[in-house]
């Protein structure tokens, strides 16, 4: 179905035009336009975010996007997966544990992600919603914190990182790797 834009449609169209010049961004855009969900994009003055807003008994997947606000992150070069091995004691017996972790060599550098990358991040959440609406409609439950962390981690890996890298930006290894501006 695509997008209904509330506010300055031109700013949205310009951001999308910039994004779809690259393959990962274009694939995300194509997916979101090729399903039967109407996504609402509300141009706002505040922070960009995604939510499934309850209105009239129906959930409406909504992107709140500020086309004037960039995001300052502690950027890193392309993260790599590493297996960390450690020992834990379970019932008095030492057990070898392997944990998969995302790491990046070198110190993080400040990186400014432009508003169109912030839009792409929120569009990543829209794709997550299209694939599994229950993730978002259950955020008011007791599992909210772990759900939010899992949703953000998946969105970074599946959507934000490929889009940042193809637009030649560093990435944040953790969703919390940002600072106020």
C-alpha cells in the first residue's frame, strides 16, 4: 500500500530519493511499498521514532520523522562477529560457554548520521512490524524492555548497518551508542 505522509511530503520524497539510490535502501523501500499495509509518516519537530499507534481500536504503523534532525553516534568501522569462550560453574561443574558477540576494533569516532538515515532506521522498524506486528502491539507488557532491546538490535543488524555502510557512514554497534545534539 505504501506511505501516507502527514506534513511536508517534499522532504520525505527527497529523503527517499537519496536512500533508494543504493541496493539495501532500495530493497527496504520496495518491500514496504509491496505489501498490504499502509504506513503513516508523520513529519514532527521532536525525535524520530516508530510505533504502532492505537487509534479507533486499530493499530496504525506510524513513523514519526524529523527531517531537520540528524543523529550523532559513536561510529565504528564494520562490526564483526566474535565467539567469546569462557567457563561457568553449573551445579559445581565447570562448563565451557561460547557467546556470540558483535565487536569492532578501534575506538569509536563521532559520526553524524543525516536525517535520511534516521528515516531508514524507522523504516527498518516498519519492516519488522510488517513481518511480525505482535512485536510492537505487545510493548506495553512486562517483557517490554527485553522486547525493545531485541527489536533495536535486530533493526541495527538487518537494516541500519547495511544502509549506513552503503552510504559510507560508520555504524553504531549498540543502539545506545549515540549522544544528544
